[in-house]
C-alpha cells in the first residue's frame, strides 16, 4: 500500500499545497514535506540527507529510531488492520517483559497503536485493552487501567485477567476518590472472578479486601449522614434562638477534643445542652462542665465548682492564697464580645460539614472569601442569676465553639492588671 507522510500525521496536502503530487513518476516516489515547499521527490530527499525511516528499504537501517517510527512502519507494512493490531500486541508484550517503567510506557504506546488499527478481531482487541490495563497498573494509572478493563469486558465478558486487574484498579481508586461506586465495582469484579476461578487465591484475597473497603466506606457514609442531620438540626436551633457561634479556640484544653465539646439538642424537650469551659487566667487553669442545659442558671453550676470550704482541685500545689481567694462569694465570671468571627452556618460549622449542595447560599458558608467584619471587643461581667440561654443571646456574644467564661476575683492585683485599659461592661472597678 502507499502512504504519504501527511496521511500519517493527519495533515492533508490541501493545507499547504496541491491535492496530488506533481506529474512524473509513481505516486509513492513523492513525499509531502509538511511545509509550504509542498512535495519533493524521494531521490531529492535522500540526496539532501533527510531520508526518513518510514521510507527505508532496509529494515535494520534505522534500528533504534524510536518506538513511534517502529510502530508506524509496522502499520504501513502489515497487510490488514487485524495483522497490524496483532503485531502491535506482540510488540507491547515484549516491552512488558522488560518489567521497567520505560518498558511499560512503551507497551502502552504499542497497545494503543494496535487499538488504533481498528481491526475486527474482538479477541485481539480485548487482549489489547487487558494488556494495556496491566501496563497502566504498573505505572499506577489506576483510572486508565479500570477504563481498559471495562472496555475489555464489554468485548469479552468473563475475561479473567480484566476482572482481576479491574478489581485491583477499582480497589485502589475507591478510598482515594471516596467513591462507593468504585468500591462496589471492585466487589463485583472480584466476585465474578472468584465464581469463574474458585480456586484462584488472588480473587479470594481481592474479594475480601474489596468487601472490607466497601463496608468501611458505607460506615463512613452513614456517619457522615448522621453528622449532616445533626448539623441541620443544630443550625436551625441556634438560628431560632438568635445565637452567634464561631470557630473554637480551645480544642486543645477540652477533654476529648473538639468532637467531645458538642452541644446536643434534646429530641423530646427541644432543649439545647451545652458543654461549658471556665478559665482561670491567673493560674492558667480550667474547669470543664460537660452538660449545662440552656435553662440552667450559671450560678447553680458555679455553686458546685466553687463550693464553700472546698478548695478547687486545680488549687493543689498553688500558692495558699489561691485557694482562699477563689471562693464562691468572691469569684465572678466574664466573657469577651466578638472574640471570634461569626459563622453564617453555625450548626454545620460546629460539626465540620458544609450545608447541602442544593443551598445556593452555602458557597459563602464560612465567609472565607470575604474580609471579616470589624467589631469593638469588650469584657462583659456575667449576671449569674440569668439562664445560660439569656447570657448566650446577649449582643456581641459570639461563642468560640462553646460557651467560655473567665473566672476572676475583683479587688485582687491580678484583676486590676487583667482589665487594665480594657473596658468591662457591667463591672464598676
């Protein structure tokens, strides 16, 4: 058969020059140069030192010129597309046997050229897809490997190698992509392979691993749905109460970390229950109250923390005056307004999830793309007779993940130093 260079590279003569070579001589004696020069006679090309491997008469003359030339030359000399595809498969297999990265990459090229030959032999085409999948697996191109296995199975259902390689690729992809569909596909392929070859330990191992990954992903998906449902309920409850919540700044000192410091909504009563953190800045100590109902007064819990005659646990090892100073009667609680930036979707943010994708305004959930609003910060003395819900709803009170109060004793040097040059609402020095 005759082939012009323009046909190989997909650039027709009509782009640069005449639609046919100049008259004189056989058509195969002319070569399209790919430039405005147009066609040149083969003898002129050779005389000019630009003989092309594609037109070499001796098969070994340009040995080592590269896989592309070798493959293209092979496609030219094969009589049929089926023979070209089979030859490309054999060359790809030879490259795979080298077991090197370069060999696998070269094999991918050969198998691709074999498929591009568009031969009508389904078995050969299925093998080309299966073998290319193997090369892609060795190169850790798992997505391409899975795609080739699916094409192979479409041509030849029950192709054992494609089932094994496809399950392997899907198993590697599923956790990285968090794709339940790929995990299920890995199980399906491994299950079908085990059915066809029940004594094959490779399929049994793949099936076990695939099922473990699928079960793990299903459990994670269920946990994520629980988190989202919690976030939806909490977001609605917080907004209904007019509360403001922002990112936590105290995860490192809350027992159990951020996940433990979660507000809960009583399903029966509809009442919010908050964990509360009490800080003693003078001594860098803290108390953590795990459950405070929003209807509880702060005084009721402070009575327990600082019971008369019972020194605080954190006072052990401190100066003697520490225990004596922080009595129930002397201690007062304070919080700072606007201590953190307020979230637009507090319930979701507390749980670490974003609102449902269907919500158009969820794109600005955490206001990351907007500069934070500037507010004047000030200290506020807590009215201990109020219910927790009233205190949390006060203007400017933004919770840093959970209610946080600072405990100090008025009249002490540290109290004066702490509030030096700082305004404190509700406190008269």
